[in-house]
């Protein structure tokens, strides 16, 4: 199975700040990567698919990049609604594995 | 508006069984592949099972032989039968739709809509 890692595990940031989260795959997954946002007690919400395609309705301050084994999620100007946990998910193999998550909290 | 509403969770003893349901609305359910994804308390996400519009089925190794996924397109419903439950099956179980549009088949996909989840607790 393809293993996914994320860094950092926790990130403290301020409103208006720029946030970058890294996701790495144990082998190449081309661009078959999605990003999700999850708030406490809520279901995950799709943000990005195919590494850099923004899901309809998601604010443009969210962007994704990367291919192969290294990917990033960037929030260009953090808003109060963005404090949450972010997960990457690979779909380059049938195991459909998720990263362990990155929690973005208040600095 | 796409809505997925899970039900059927609860407290069950180790070795017991439970049946989860997911009621879908706001889209043509019969045309989409569907999934179950779970999240243990305070932990990350784990894909559990997948069923195509034509009822081809796949499972994660961790549940193969114990869980059974099914669907009733006439009732716009997805089901997960959980048997031989273990403490490590304790989790919130989410119903999730495959992304990319209608009639997409294959495990190489992401999840575009999720339900609110139903909690399964396996404990004596």
C-alpha cells in the first residue's frame, strides 16, 4: 500500500497569514491527490482534487500543487473559518489512503 | 443539494453485528459509485468499502470477510453490514460519494460529498 505522510502535524498561524502544508507519498501517484478540510465533529469537505483542481465553491485562497511524491496545500490568507484539520488522500492506487492530518490552530 | 444521511450506529459487544444505512438525496444515486470511510476517535480517515452503480464491490483488507456493503437504488440507499466486530472497529462511519461525475468506475478516485457520520462503539 502507498503510505502518506504530512508535515507539520500541527501548525499555529494568525488570521491573514500564509499557510503551507506538505503531503508526501511513499511512491509516485502522479497527480492523483485530494485535499480535505475537517472541523471538529463534522464530516470532511473536499477542497482540491487532482493535486491542483479547486472544487466548486471552495474559496480561491486555497491552492494545491505538486506531482509524483510531494504535494502542497497553500492557504494564501488564513481566515477564521479555516482553522481546522487538513487531510491529503491519494488515489493513485486502489488502497485510497489518507495522510495523518495537519491541524491548523490559532497562534 | 446533495445530502447523505447515515444511521444505525450504536454500542455493540465484541463479536456482535450492526447494520448501517445511508440515505441519499439531491442527485441520481443509481449513477454514482459510493463508499464507506471511517474515523476512529481522535484518529485519521480510513477507506472501508466501495460499491459501483452496478454493484461491483471492494473492501479494505482490515474489514474483508467481516463487512458487507450493498445498495438499493430504488430506495436511494447504501448499507454496510458489520459482523464479527472488534474494539478496533470503533469509529465514526461516513458514507461518501465518489467524485468525478456519473458512471465513474474504479477505485482511483476521490470523495466529493460526505454524510455527517454515525458512531459505532464496540465494547463490552
